[in-house]
C-alpha cells in the first residue's frame, strides 16, 4: 500500500531528502506503518539554513513587514488550523497515540497561540530613560528587533503544540525559521506547513527539515549561520545543543525534562487531590515534561489517599486512542521498553508496585505499545525511579510529617520544571510554593497551561521561557538607542 510521504519544506517548495532516503512512521496503537518521511542529511539542512538566511538578510520582506500585517498572517494561520481541527487531531492521535479529545484540544490551543502572538506583536513596548551625566543630557530608549535565523527543534509528546509554541512567537517577531520536528511524529507538522504555505509567507521565511537529531539537529545547533537555537526535549540532548551553540555563541532557549513534585497535605480536599494527581501523571500517557511524577504526601493521609488513587487508577480505560479511552499507547516501541525497564528497576529497588507495573496487551491492544498506569509506594529519595525522568504513566509516592520535610523532598532533584501543592491552608500553600525551585507551579490543581503565562524551568529543566510576553522576547534582540539632547562640542579635551 502506498503511504503518505512527508517531504521537507524549503524555500517555499516540498523537497525530498537529497539521498532519497525515507523512514517509516508507525501507529503506536497497533504497530502498523502509517506514513514515511524524508530522512534528511547535513547537506539538506544546510540548504534549509541558506534559504532562511537569504530570506532574513537579503530578501528581508518578512522582517520589514509592519507588525499589524504580520499579525494578520498569524490570524489567518489560526483560522486555517481551526478549520482543520478534526483532520489534524486524527493524524496526531494516530501518529502519537494520544486520545483523540486530547489531540483536538492541542489543535485548538495551537490556534489560540497564533492568535495570542498576533495580538501581542501589535502592542510594542520599550523603555524610555532620561539621563543627565558628565556627558550631558541624553534620552535613551529601547526597541525590539528579530534575532534573525532561528532553528527550532521539538519532541514528540505534543508534536503540533510544541512546534507552535516556538513558530508563532518567532514569526510574530519577524524572524526566519528552520523547524525540525521529532522523527517519531512529523505528521501534524506536514499539515501545519501546508497551512503556512497557503497563507503565502515570503519564500524562505519558514522551512521544515525532517530527520535524525544526530545529523540534522547537530547541523542546526553548530551552524554559524543560525542566530538562535531553541529546543524542547531531553536534558541530555539540551546539553549537547548548548555545546554546539558555543561555535558562534548563538542565542539558546532550552525547555528540558522534569521530575516534578506533587505535594499533598492532610487537609487537602481528598477527591480533588486524587483526581488532580491522576491528571498530573496519567494525562497524555504521562508523556508530559511537567508531569507530577513524584507524589509527596503527608503521612497521616497516605493510606486513605492511596486506596482511592489505586481504585481510580485501576479504572482508567486503555485502548485505541481514536475511541477516546483515558489513555492510549506510548509513542513508540523503544519508548515503551524504556518505561517498562524503569518499572523493573523500581521493583528491584524495593519500591512497592501497588497498581499497574506491566505492558497492557488486552484485546485490540495486543500489538500496540501500551503500559498500564503504575503507582509505586514506599519510595526512598535514592531510588532511580524517584530521581530520573521516566516520561510515562509511572508515579512514585514518598511521605513526610512536617512542612519543612515536604519542601526538602520536593527540591531534592536536579530538575526544576514544575510542582504543585494541595492544601486548604492558603498561607501554607503560598509558603510552600515560594520554596519550590521550579518555573511552573500550581495550587490545588495540576497541569493547566495558558498561552499568556511563561513556561520554563529552573536548574536542569532549561534556559529561558516560552509563551506569554517572555516567550516573544526570546525571539527578539533589544536595542538601546541614545540621543544627545545637547549636540555640539562637550569641551572634554582641553587641547
Ligand atoms: P529528545 O531530546 O530525544 O529529542 C527532542 C528533539 O531533539 C527531537 O526532534 C530529536 O530528533 C532532536 N535531537 C536528538 N538528538 C539531537 C542532537 N544531538 N542535536 C539536536 N537535536 C537532537 O526528546 P524526546 O524523547 O523527543 O522528548 C522527551 C523529552 O522532552 C523529555 O525529557 C521531556 O521532559 C522533554 N520535554 C520538555 C518540555 C518542556 O517544555 N520543558 C516539553 C515537552 C517535552
């Protein structure tokens, strides 16, 4: 059977890899091939970089377009996404494994993100400073300019949305981009680029290159013709990207992994805390960078909480994502095996697996990459399942007796992406949140994300922020302009 074949999009044209190499894409719900894509080379990547460079530095049409006109294009992109929600969601769900309703929500969010940045870019702001010093009276003000050629690399867990969080602000700011989606999940990106093509952006402003991180990704991060690299993915690859970026000291944005604490006090609303704890770690199959993968609970509540969490976890429906179960398959066989390996490590380390802990193969799931939602009780801080990001439906449970102990456990990690606290004591909630070393936090909820609010991590969870005003500023340089208000000779040198 002939499958959909996804090509690179370079300088306004759909182009195959120069070697003609293809790679297959697998539906993780059943292991079947669903499409192929161009497996590109370093040379192909250089072609894409050259197109972006030409558009930014020579053609200049997009960067010189006024902000309201750029905003109009972004609104057109949003409207086109909204028209194709069902089609994109279906493809995303088949390619990534997420339940259809979650894929639909992602497409709607992606459209909102374009609208948000369309609105924001038409409201420029800057500082104006009056100075009067030894050199006389001056007025200083700032303007924002695009960074230039931006390379954007994304992971597979929110394929469309992670791309749009970068593409929307980068375009709003007037940059030219080269986008590299994950090799596991480029299918929704094909539709996004069809839309970018239809709205008629100047040639070379948006380019998509498909292929392995090793060649394509490395070529982007180490290129001296790239002015900025922004990456969402694992901490290990993020560190490699930062090393590659040293060549020309390009601007770097990194959205990396997490091992986030979900701190629950005994006075929390029990049913609310249980349900949010499930959303925290089982939403999107637990393939969420901000997942609340460490439950840190007050000792006196643990038994009743875990009894309820286990009951509800065991009632989670698992199946074909197109039928809208609670959980679909993990993204790939390789990733499923990694998650199962961590489950075995947890059992060997002596943690008590009270729910799940196995590959789920019931009925139609036999050939897919499903893992039952898993809870490990009696975890200790030294265990690998407590320290390392698993990126699947696996949660660890630790207990505390004092607020200080809860905070210490929450921060006992090299990551700092997210965290939450559940309590009915408002002062305590704020005290604990103040102490948590993480960029995204929630009180009495877990995971809601907004285009308006900055997203990003402390420590090994990254550098910089996406979304909100900060997410636009990442794609801008700030220029200082100083005006001498009293021109003429200063008389500084007496001779
Ligand atoms: P990954 O790091 O393996 O890959 C991410 C992207 O980088 C892919 O496109 C991949 O092809 C590319 N890549 C791989 N090696 C590269 C290299 N040497 N140079 C340049 N690019 C390279 O991550 P993944 O498995 O796709 O995604 C899971 C990870 O992403 C998790 O660690 C998760 O926490 C993280 N993540 C973080 C956020 C956030 O906002 N902080 C959001 C989503 C996912």
